[in-house]
């Protein structure tokens, strides 16, 4: 974990406090206990300043992501009420929509992000997808755009979220996460100056556009349960598939 000068100053202060015990105590167990207490105090202070790495801190999408962020987002998949509370706490503008559909395509938990830079129609998604999109947009998409192109991403092209179908449109087999709006397909990006970056055209090669697409693909992996790109198969040659189906430790990122 990275440490700040303030962290090291705390440790130096604790070390000065412990020196008399180290000189005068013949019982090493006492010194060990004191050192453990010092470590706990320093660790607690560090976690308070880094809520993204604090598993007990309420999730706020505005906080810098840490090692606990992925677990906190994953917990939202089965807790729509808590997910909406996270969006409210994070000051993300959204609208909760009424349930629609039936059977395998019943959508109980529909969220419409009000200010996400979608190009065209605004799709509704599950709340957990919406929360992950916000983190991905800020910490991966915009960060990569500034680093590589020196400007914002103004719009994000998509192929939609909801489609009442089974995987790959088959007549039988498992249902797609799109059937419940628990997924979204991202087709490309438009920069502030109008430059278009399309998965179908720009994935291959080693230019800036390809580098950007690989950065944002990799950046989606900590926030979503599943991330599929052109590296996965031909069916994903023109988009990134992002969904929130839990798929074991670390999810799927291809």
C-alpha cells in the first residue's frame, strides 16, 4: 500500500513513544504487545484516510478506489436498496424506474443514470451496473482519455442494455444478462474534439486509439463481474460486454 509523509510521521511518533519501554522493559511480550497496538493505531488512521481500502467504510463512488472497492460493488448486486443508497450518498443523479417484464426477462431493479454521457438513447440498467459505470467512467475512461489524448470523453456509444434473449440469441440454454438489464454493450467513445474511437475499427494495432481501448477494457475489470472484449471471441469484435453477474474470485476479464 502507498504511504504518505503523514503516515511515516505517525510511525516515528509511535517509535519515540516506545523507546523507553524497549530500554527498561525486560519482558519482551510487553514490548510486542505495545508494538502491535502501535501498528493497529497506525493502520486504523491509514484506513480512515483511504476509505476505498477500508472494508468497513460505507461505499462512496467519489472515493479513490482501493482494494476493498471491488468487494463493496459486488455486494450491491443482490441489494438494490443499498445500491440506490450508495448512488444517493455519492451524489449520482438517477431515476428509479418501475419493474417491467415477466418470467426470465422480468426487470425488478431498473436505474436510469441522468448525467452519464451516453450517445443517443439512455438505457436503463440494474443498479449495480449503473454504480460500476460511474466508477469506470471517472477512474478509467476519463483518466485514460486525459493521459493519452489530453481531453475528456464527451460521449459513450452503446448497443443498449436490455434484450430479452438467451446467450448469443440461441433458442435454448442460459439466459443472457441482457435479459434483466444486468449488462451493457459499449461500442465506442467520442472525444471532446469530435474524434471517434470505435471498438470495431480501432481495437487492433498499437496506436493511441488501440492503447486507449485496452486501458479502458482493463479498467472495467475491477468494477464489473464480467468484461468481454474482442480478445474473447468474434461475437464481441465490435463492443465491450460489461455485466454484474458474479463469476467467482476476481470475475471474468477477457
